[in-house]
C-alpha cells in the first residue's frame, strides 16, 4: 500500500491487519513494526504505537520515507484439543513524503503599436514591467522571464496592424520570500501559493482596467494600447529540490511533489526527479548524485 504524508505533518494511522482480519477475533495479538532502516520502531520518539497495532509517524520528513512493515502474530486454539498454533502475517506500507507544488503563472497579453521600429516600444515594455512589479511587490512576488516581440497582424476589416506580443511570468519568489516562509515553516507552499494567486488576480485586474480606460478615460487614443480580451494565463507548477511529480509511479498523488526515490535526484525547482547515471544515492529526497 502506498501512503503519502505531507512534510512536517503526522502520517495517517497505519493498521497492522487487513479489513477481513479486523472483523475477526484475535487471541494474544502482537505487532512488530520495522522502519525503513530495518530496525524496530518501538520506543522511537517520532512514532506513536497503539496496543492494537496502529502506527503514526509524527512530524514526517523526507528521510522518513520508505518501507514500513508490520508482522502480526496471533494464536489459533483448537476448540476440541485446546492445542495452540501461532500464525504470522506481514503487511507492508510504502510511505512517501510530499509537498504541494509551487505555483507560478505565465501571462500573455497584446498591445497595438504604430510601428515595430519605434524606440517607444521598448520603453513602454520596461515601464509596463515596473508598474506590474509595483502592483505585486508587497506580496513578495515579481515579474520574471519577460519578453516581447512586435508582429504584423492582419485583422478582418482593419487591415494590417502592428502588435506587441508580451509574455511574462508572475513568480512568488521575489527577494525576501524566505523571511515570509520562516513565519509559517510548515505550510510554506500553501502561503506562497495564496500570495502568487493574489498577484495573478491583481495583474488580471490591471489589464481589465485598461479596456475601461481606453473606452472612457482617454481623449485621444494612445500610440500603444491594450488589445481588448488579449490577456490569458497559463498555470505552471514547480517542485522544491529533492521532490518531483510522477503520475505513473505515484498515480494516487499525481498532482503532488513527491520525494525523489533512491537513485534519482532533483537539484532545483524542476517538476520531475532525474535518474542518476551512476546511482550512488541510496536515500530519499536527494538533491544531487
């Protein structure tokens, strides 16, 4: 059975029996839990073991990932002879640490301009970035990977127009984001994702106001102006180092950033774990080979 535990939280109860056995009477049951390191879990500070064989792993970290096995032993007594037999059954759980994916948003937007060769195009683009960064800076988000291209566009009934195709990413890791994270270390991704979603909404609102301003506030049409309804957003996920997505291996947690398996690693904020060419890595959550 695969079990996924969010980092720094407690695991669900791992039960040392199957459903059928849980409906039956057990005589002198004993439970032996072995952790990923091959050692008995009884007495460990980070586990809670109940007398009915349930296990909770507390404050789960990447290094706690791996196989948790339990051996259930119980007696069967023959009613006629009162002869005792001891039965053994083993249960195995693969337990993986996971994090929520970090979100960012790729934005595409267009503006009409008079000519592609205008120096004003570049100046406008730089000014636009400054304005957007100011709108979202208090959220410790910023604009990255920004670019624009001027293209000729044939528009029905309007002929050939020149348009600036602008692309940028709304990213939650502006300088100072770690300090915000330190205030809430356990659910950092949740807070980061809420901040970048707010930033995305503010950027969207900024562009929707451009449509209103063009229609109601300008006496003369500006040389560079927003193309109505050209704003579009694409959602982008990334994982923290040591984590990655794999919807084949971890199909029950396909949207999660799951700890990298031994023999794989993730050095940066990519979305997948890479395979080590010489698999020396024996631990979960490796950031290098």
